[in-house]
C-alpha cells in the first residue's frame, strides 16, 4: 500500500544489520497525510524483536 514496501524492507534490512552500531536515530520527513505513520507501523512488523 502507498508503494512503501521497498522503503520499509530496505530500512528493515539496514536496521537489522548485526554490524550496525547502536544507538541510531532515523528521521522521517514528509507532508501531512503522506503515510509516515503507515510506514513506521509496516517497519515495526518487519524488524525482528530485540533489534
């Protein structure tokens, strides 16, 4: 939905990378109503628990 599959799966892969040093901050900037909350919910479903 909204064409965010590529974005959420790519970001999930990056955030799940074992060599990534934590902590990390990610900013998501877009117009109101463009699907930011949708993308975050989708991303939460794709990133393994504990990452």
